[in-house]
C-alpha cells in the first residue's frame, strides 16, 4: 500500500549543526532570522483579533537574554528559506514571510568577529507542539514594548521598530492588518519545510 503525505506538515526535529555550509561575505558570517508576530485574540476561544500586536521571543542558548530566532544562512538555501528554517528550529512556529526588514552589521558578543544579519517578519500561522530546540529554549509571546525591553541585541530592536512602522503604514493605507494578505510588500509567500514526527 502507498500513502501520499503532504510535505506541508512535515518538519525535521533535528537542528542543522556545523559551519561547513555557512555563507561568509568579506569574512563576515551571514545570519538570517525572523520576527514572529500575530495579533492578540480578544478572548479565549474567540477568533476575533483585538489588533494588539504580539511578537514571539526566545531564550538564548548561551546566556540569559531573549532574542528573535536567527542563525546561519547556508549555501544550499535562500535567505528566506534559512530564516524560516531557523524560526522552526529555534521557536517552533511557521507562517507567512514578508519582505526583508533590513541588513545590519554587528560584532558578536561571544566571538570576536563581525556578522551581517538579515531579518524578516513572519506572520505566525502555526505554533508547533514539538520542535528541534524545545529542550534548549523557552518561547514567550509578548507585547512590542516588552520585547524591546528584553531583547539583548540592538540590531534586532531596530528590526522590530521597522516591522512596527511597516505594519502601521500598511494600516494607515487601509490595507489588511495581517501582512500575509499584502502582495505589494516584498512578495509574501507561505513558507513550509519538511517536518518529521
């Protein structure tokens, strides 16, 4: 008997490791990540969004701080693919990826090297119960102000501000609250990866 299984609902429960496939540009490691976001629901069980923006932060593996999911951009993937993979591995969420929020150059706090970081917004459509780094990280939904307060990286705070400004501008233009419905903002598309359960 042969069974057809949709790859849309399949995710690897093991994080990629090693730096053999990592991208470097002028000696700087290339990293990508997402700011997972959603609109808070009015009340338990209600499908009505209150309009209050929430973002998902995760705990750092190496320290006590909080941050947004990010990691190395590898040779066999696009920036968006790498950002989505890192978000699934570290935060256990999937959704619609928006246009790039920007590029930042920064010095690593733990390594004495410079990095280039790219961030994307991710409108969360699914929160997984099992994900690769669930035993190493906590994930917490919080307000933008709370996230700005606890986020340990200045460049991620700037990316968060850019996301908030983009969503506000979209709302003022009379566009949908959820960036996933916009086609003129960086070519949004639903991203899926293979997940093994």
